[in-house]
C-alpha cells in the first residue's frame, strides 16, 4: 500500500444496504455494512420508505464502524464518494445528504458517482487495475446490463439491458412462487444444488435474437404456470428441480449474451458484478464458457458483488487518480442516472 495515495470514504444507500467503505488506492481498508433486508422480508420485497428510514438510523454508526475498522479518523480522509444514482429516490437522498454534510464540514472534495460504474470498479480492489477495454455484465435485482468499458473513470458504454424484469427480480419472484422467502437469490442458489437443472425445459427469452438485451419476465411466468399446473393436478412440486431448471435458464442466457458481446467487440476480458454475480452456478458456467472462448474472467468475491460502500470508495479513488474534478455540493440524487454519467459534475 502506497501511503501517499488519497484515502477515500465511500457511502452507498441505493437500496436496502447502508454501506460505508474506505479505500486507499486499490487497497480496501474497511467495508462496513448495515442491512435492512430482514425488515423487508415480511413484505416479500424492498419497501422504499422502510429502506430510507433504516439508512437514516444506520448512517452514523456505520461510518464510525468503518473508520474504526480502517484505523483512521475523519481528519485522515482526503475525499468522499457517494452513490448519486441510480436507485430508490429516498434512499439515495439519505446517502447524498450525509456525504454532503461530511464533505462540507470537513472541507473535503465530494464525488457523486454512478452505482453501476461502482459495481465495475470494485473488482480492482481484488484483481488490480481493469484492462482497457473490458466487457462488464452487471446483474442484480434492478439491473441486467452489458457494458463496454474502455475506461471506468470516464467511458462506460451501454450495449444491452433487460427489457422487463432484471435477473435478480426474477429470482425473487420465482422464490415467492416456490414459497422460499426473500431475498430469492441465495435460497434458490442453495436449493438448486439439490435439483436437476435439466429436469424442466424452461424458455430462454431473447436467446438468439441477435441483440445484447435480456428478458426474464416470460421465464418467470413460465415457472409460475408450471407450478400452478402441478398444484391443480394435486401433484407435489419438485422444488429443487424447479429451482435448478429456472436458475440454469437464467445463467445460460446471461453467459451466452456476455460472450457474444466479447466476441463481437474483440474484447478478451469479461467482468461480472452485481448481486446475482454471487450465484455459484453463474460463476461456474461463466468460468467454463470463458475458458472455452479464450476470455479472461474477473468476478469479485461474493461480498463485493452485493451493494457495498467499498465499490463507491473504489470508484471515488479511481476518479481522484484519473484527475477527474469533484462534484458540486449542489449535486442531486438521481434515481434514473444513466450509466454514461460515471460521475456528476
């Protein structure tokens, strides 16, 4: 670790995780998280008002825990970074307001950054600088995107996205159909290990349509109809087989499209990020297909795939190192911030 590199504190509040990370260069010093997922579980999904209140309550203690974990004080922080969008409007405003208060009171620069670009940048904390260019596939509850990334600090280009449900949404909805609880991703991943991924031929939306876009709504509906048919017939539902077959359909499409982007654009490095990147089958199939195609695969460890403050601090650190100027203190929280806007002026 180079001690004269700037120390950046990052704040993430786009959904239901209050994340505070501290980074120096590409070295992660602290990654403190306070999750409100248990408060949302009884509703079967994230409730924006509940998330915002949880961020308010968790912000101060989580920042203090991150500083303690890193062994630093506010006086040591050289810059602040915060997720300015996309995300839940109320949740974003909590993080942006807190970051503004810290930056203004301490006289430090502030960077309002893009949540999706931060998911790309976090891999640098584990595997070092990103190759230029690389292809990034971001898969989460709100996003399923394919990006060409010539430079994560200044040039991120969208090539494909979901036209309806994101992959993570589909996992949550199928878990609800199978009465597996919320969030659906981890429990379906576990259940699928006991099932047969070839047991049920679920559809692969937009698989060979020539685009880089995704569609998981039809798959989700197909699973629901299949389960309903079993229940109407009075037959037991093979939950593990349904979970495994559904999961296989999702990861088959995701990896097929990602490799197509790499091939079509002549890029030999693929990065996968976002909460669904923690899925064990996605990681395994991506590794298998990348090896066969001669593409280098980069996937952060599971804890860095889900929403966290480390990824925001990582992008903030990259912006500082690249000489990008800080944001204005008037920067807004933008729930629909486009991926092309890596940072707000």
